[in-house]
C-alpha cells in the first residue's frame, strides 16, 4: 500500500509516531505539509511562528531528500488539499499526529469525511504528549482537576514503554520522493503572504537540528533548573517551548531524559519533568473541557465577574500591551515578549496577575494578546496559565492571592538586571528604587537622569487600591463558592 504522511506540528523525522506508523504500514510513503489558509489568514503579516515553521520545513525537506523522500509543501485549505492529494497520489491511507485543539479536531473531522468520500482512511495517533485525553484519570474514572495528584498518578504510570522513541530510521526505505510534477522547493515567506521577522537576529535556532542543539545546551545546566528557573535575568529555563509547540523536538526524548536524570538524583531534572507534566495536565484539561477555548471559565462561577471595561479600561490595556504601566518588572516583561516573542515563566505569571488583579481587566484580553505574540503559544497551556492567574482555572491561584508587582520584582530580579536590559532609561537608578521608581527622591531621580512622566511613566494604578477593588470584584465568586 501507499501512504501519505501529513506533517502538522511535528516537524521532525526522529521519534515521530505517525511517520513511524506510516513507514511500517506502507511500502511507499509520500510526505506533505500544508500552510493552511484557514489558520494563516487570521495572523498578522509578520509572524515569527510562520517563519519558524518555514525554516524548519526547509530543514525537514533537506533531511527527507537525503533519505530518498522529500516534502510537498502547499499553501491551501487543508481539508480540500489533503483529499485532492490523496486522490492524485493514489494513496490508501493518510497518517498524522493528533492535535486536541478544538479547531484542529473540527478540521480533522472534515478531512476524515473528505477522505472517506474518496475511500481513504485518516489515521491519527498520539505523539505530542506522554499521556493525553483519558490516559490518566482518578480512581473514580474522572479527569484530574488538581495538579499534584495528577502528577503522582502520571509518575506512577510512566515507564520505558511510554518514553521509548519510535525507531523511524529503521524504516526510512519506504520514503518515496514526490512525483516529478509535485516537486518544488519550500515556498518563500513572501509566496505565502508573509514578511520576514527578526527571528534570525534573535538567534532562535529552528528545525530539528536547532531543537537538538538547544536541548544539549539545556541538559548541561538542567541540574540547576530548580534554583535558576525563577530569575528572569538568569539563563535558567530551556527555551524549548517553541520546539515543543512545533514538534521539532520529541516529548519522549525530553521527558525520558528528565525522568532518567531525576531518578539519578537531579533535583533540577525532577523540577523540569514536573513542568513537562503540567503541559500534559493542561492538554488533558482542554480535551475534557473544550469550552474553555471558547472563552468559558473552567470554574463557571467566575464568569459572573464584571471586569473593568470601557474607554478607560481600553487605555489601561494599551499601556499593558506596550509596557507603559509604570511598574518596571511588568514593563520589562512586556518589552521582552514584544521584541522576541518569548517571556519568562515567572514574568508571565506577574503580568497576567497584573492585568486581571491590578488593572481589573478581563483575562481573555491578555490571553488573546499572548496568543498572537508568543512563539511557543499553546492554546491549552496559555489558557491554563491565564485562568491560573485570574483564579478561574483548574488548580488556579486562589482569588485572594494577589501578586505584588514590586515585591515580585525585588525577589526575582533583586539587582534589577532584567529590568535594566529592557528598560535602559532606568539603568542608572539604584537597586533600592529601580523596582518602584516613584519612590525615588528628586535627588535620586536627577542623579539617574530620569524624569518620571517623561522618560518613564508614573504608575497607572496604585497597587494597594487596586487590590481592594479586586477583592470587591471577586466577591461575587465568594458568594457563590
Ligand atoms: P521551561 O521552563 O524550560 O519548561 C519546559 C517546557 O515545559 C516548556 O517549554 C513547556 O512546554 C512546559 N511548561 C513549563 N511550564 C509550564 C506550565 N506552567 N504549563 C504548561 N507547560 C509548561 N507555555 C506554553 O508552552 N505556551 C503558552 O502559550 C503558555 N502561555 C502561558 C501563559 C501564562 C499566563 C502563564 C503563566 C504560563 C504560560 N505558559 C505557556 C507556561 C510557561 O510559562 C512556558 O511553558 C515557559 O515559560 C516556556 O519557556 P521554556 O520553554 O524556556 O520553559
């Protein structure tokens, strides 16, 4: 039989579950990727993720060609194109890795139908998680809504069977090159309607090779992850989020390595594994509650909250987006995401809390902003993170816990290194006042060459007052809960 491997968010050869299945099941396997107009049309014309994908496809195509295959890349509506290709290539089955995002599931259902019409099977398998959907449930057969017992059950279930890689290389003989009339280089960004971004100057490595290089670099420092990961000025995290998102690394390799090092006594590896388990936790939460992707709170009583709205609220939101809140750690964090598409995890928590609990704005506004700006945007984790911060989520921060943006700054950027990197106008302020420039004396401000309100904004809200307003706003939840 002949098969079609449809790459989506799994842009690698090694340890690719669907590719392994296709190569084992078929004598000949042709590979395709579709720049799906249904997804791309909604994006801004300069988008680092599209460029990341494009660069990774060039690498994938080169690697596939070296193995006797190659990649057909199309710019089309996936559901039309897959069925059309299946027909012209005369394949009996299409293979792909599962994506549980509601839009992706709806698309796959339509593709399944279109393929069924031409007598072709769509075969979708698990690849991007260690455990997904109903694989880890409570004793009572319910999905977990609290992380710690979920993690315990995850760790009790995991073994070599779930962590071992799919030996794709043993079967690559079945890779077939695209027929001559389908052979073409990967289209340029311009050809699919996009402009180049600053991805190259950020030195974000792309493709499976880039992912492997980042992972090797991280494994060298993984033992320090538990102590370093909370300090945004330190190279503590792995920066692998974008590679996990687009499958240029394999989760089995990541989790397998972390699991082994953790059993050998690395506290850093154990903590990192825990973060990967959070990823699975949010995947399964979304699979069980797809309504959260349509704006619903995980805890329905939180939908009774009335958020600050109107013109003033819009102004506050614009200041948050542009990093003009007057709170240096928040503004530096927003500069980080705006310039690079990355934001450190501690800062994601700080700015999300600031949006909901200092500015009183609807978390969905922040969620949407992150969704367009994060290179590693993952619907499940982003929604989970925002609902954690707004307290409406599964295993969320209690509503009465409100981060103090100044204290967070003093604790996690004690020397103001991160702030100085992104807000050079504050660079000359003393460590004592850099976290809250409005507390500096006129002499200190002058010595630092800083005029508040001119070079850097005065705070747009007073944290103590905002805290009181937030507790009142959340009172409707307390009454119901
Ligand atoms: P590392 O610290 O090296 O972690 C390794 C990997 O573990 C990450 O790449 C990610 O896949 C996973 N991970 C780590 N923390 C979490 C977590 N809390 N929840 C789920 N998975 C986690 N993560 C995303 O991948 N995409 C998002 O869109 C996203 N949005 C977020 C929004 C908010 C408001 C918050 C508070 C967190 C969000 N996170 C998101 C989780 C986390 O901040 C990022 O995964 C992490 O910062 C990515 O950087 P890294 O790869 O260097 O992480």
